[in-house]
């Protein structure tokens, strides 16, 4: 696959190049923004520049190819884990204490930073409080709710915004010309990189839309739907639910009509206590912030869908 510049990251890249030009590169950076907006591509681009692997590229590109370098330490949940543990952060700190092998400093990337356990996050604070002059720490967070405020205060936060729909569709058309990207982009919340995965799941989304609407209308049992949804990836289901409720809130508020892929129309919303939509969304978002394995998936889905079937009357 040919490499394609991620053009909506121009503002981000310009800001970073300004840091470089004025010698103001921070010792710790927190990259935030929705899943699929390009944070990992941005982290790789920063890393390649810092370690003098590639200082010519003007912008991050897709696909995001792995980097290997003696002075790079990339931290992610281990293959059989959902979280980043304290031993991994201690290993990072140990690496940072060593002299750079090639003389360009050291870089560590933690992704996703919100997967760190409390003990791991506390251990990272020691590294943030005593930064090495030549080391750069990059944290990537899809959701920042689980990151301690002490982490925020010690990092330079760079928020990466979504592109407009027209820009996102134009970029996706470069990637795969002739593909009808509209529904996939809407399902991905306008995040182009997430749309690449979403287009492969359109049948699943369509089935979930039918299920969710049927539960609200009373034509499908919430327990039956929960049993089906439990077979899917729990974070995927919760992200999908959050987008549906967000679109319902926009519809109720008289804002833009629910986008392509929405499961909720006015006939369904007539069965729902609209005042409790925000509360329902808050519950879903709190679940999204919890690591997998910290809750019973089937019971959680049953509870959410029973509430929906009852029109959120008990919220």
C-alpha cells in the first residue's frame, strides 16, 4: 500500500516544527483526540524526527509502519493483558536512565496511556518529575478520563481534532478510490482511520441498528440482543452505543439530523424519557473508561438494553 499524507494533521505538524525551530521541544507530550484521528501516526512522526530516522517527511503518513531503534522504547499492553503494568513503566524508567546509543536522545511512547494501572501511572510520575534533558516521552490517549491530573499537569497536551466530513471523504478516496465511504465515516464518528475498519463492519452495524430500534419498540427482547452483542468486542459495542445516544441527543435538541448509520429516529425517541439521555450516555462513557475484564459484559449489556426497552424511565 502506498503511503498517504494525513493532511488534517498539518496544524499539529506545524506546531511541532515550531517547537523544533525555537528549541522548545517539551520533555513529555500527551496526544489526545478521538480514536482513528491519527494520534499513533503523529507519535511515530515525532519519534522519527527526534531520533533522526526521518527528518524529511512534512506530515505523518498512513499506513503507520512500526519503528525499530535502539533509543526507542514503545510501551503497550502485553499480548495477554488489557492494561499496562508497573513493571513495564519501571522498565521504561530504567531505559531512560541510560545514555543514548546513537546520540540523539531517547524516546518512549506509551499507548494507550489510559490503559496504565494506577500503580503504573504513579510510577511514571517519578520519570515525569525528573526528566532527562535528552529524553522525550510521548503518551497517546483515546480517552483521558482515567489519567490522573498529575499526569496532565506534567505533559504538553496536543489535541488532534477531527477533519471535516468533506476532507475526510476526500482523503479516504485517495486511499481506496471509488469506495462509498460516507456511511463508514459516519459510523466512525468522522474519524477517517477508524472508517477503514468500520467499512468492513457495515453488516454488523446494520444488525445492531435493527436490534437497538427493536428493543426500544418492544419487538425484540433486550436479553436476546444482549446475548448477541456479548459475542462482539465489548469496547466496540460501547463505542457504538455512545455514538447512537449522542446522535439521539442532537436530534432531541433540534440540531443536525442523526447521521448515516444512526439507529434512532423520532418514532423511537417517543418511547424514551429524553431528559435521561445524558444520564444514559454518562453511564456508557464510564464503562468505556474502564478496562476490559473489570465488569461482566453480558450483565452490563442486559442492564443497558433493559433500561432502553423501558424508555430510560428508571434512570
